[in-house]
C-alpha cells in the first residue's frame, strides 16, 4: 500500500498491476442534544457536492454531561472540525484554545476547527443572520432601528455583527429586564423589559426568544412595527405566533431557515477555504418544508 500525503489517496496494488484509488475524506460533524432534527448534514453534503470537496458530515448526539468527551473522541478518530448547537455552545467556547474576535465577544462558539492540539473556535450565527437579512431578503440595516427580543445565547451571538452594520439604534428586550440591560451594556446598546421598548416603530424586529418553541408570543405592542418593517423569527419550518402577529400588523415576515444555511456556509468557508453558493440550496429546503 502506498500513501500520497498531498492528496490523501491510498493506492492498493493488485496482482494485475492495476490500481484502485480511494479518496480519504475529511470528517466533520454537528454536536447537540437533541440533534436528530438537524438539517446540517443535508446542508453540508450539498455544499461539498457543489464545491467538489471530499468531506463527510454527520450528526452526533452527545450526552448532556459528556460533550467534552464526545468531542475529544471525534478528534482522536480524525475529525477536522465541528459545528456545535444547543446546549453546548458555551462549553465549546471554554474548550477552544483560540477564538475569533466575534466568538470572544459572543461568549459562545458554534464552529470549531482542529489542527493538531489547536482548537479554533468561531461563531458564525451573527454573520449568517446578517447575510440572510441583507443578501437574501434585501434588508439594509445601516441607519435602521432594530429591536432584538430575548437576552440569551442566541441574542449574544448576533449582536456584534448586527451592530457592525451601523444601525441607528438597537434595543434588546427581555422578560427579565435586568438581563437585557446587562447584555446590551456589554455591546454598547440599550436594553430593558418588553414594556420598556421605546414607543417608536422599529424597522427590523428579530425574535431570538424561546417563545416560538412553546407556541407563545412575546408581549409586543401592536405599533412596534414601522411601515414596511421586517419581522424575523430565528425559528424555521412553521408559522410561529410571532410571525402571525407581525403579518397581521403589516410587517414583512421571514423565518430563520436562511440564517441556518448562511451560518453553515460561513463554517464551511472557514474549514475548506471556499464559500459555497447558498440560494439554490435555500430554495430546495424551502420547497421540502413547503415554506
């Protein structure tokens, strides 16, 4: 058996002097709990096919108390990188030996790249959201008034990239006002309870709360939406109460499927050095979901 380190091809010499080449693929995975619903393997398989990259990508459900061990085992088995979703993003942040600026600011990691003992942590959530809003939906954020609902990890991951677009104002709203105030202060914007949302219509309203998971609507005033406003729910795959409320009050509505695809494309680009095209895949996923 002869090994080619440059192209990672193993050649098996046969008695007939013919050779069969087997491409050794790089391994990636998404870790979460639960993870069976994840569309990430489907997304990354499409990206690999589109770009001609020899990669495999699987979903791994780590035990709630066993993420670090599961990740270590994956690295030992030759894993080159990983995506991380709920509830392990903060643990991934702590396990990284190096962080991107946006991951350091977010305090959470959703993308890991492995190189020997080096574990590089990045957070592509905010970039994915901004790219979906600006490129796919055509929503310019510069000079706009934005309210983000929720003060948890989802909001923390997107505030930096949103603020980098230079909006006129960003308000973080949360049921527990103190949590919103503290998070907003970290990023140099303003926060408070839902009742403290300024009585000004907002151009972009982003739902990053868990309310949609429970089929609930965050307590919003009917006049929160400016004429032609965009209402964006990070949930995807169904009409949420937030989306129905926004639609009934004249807002343009979008779910988080585009954010999912775009954050995955950012991760793929980090790993492989090529940024895949996303529009065709997004259209296919929407057709599959009937959305």
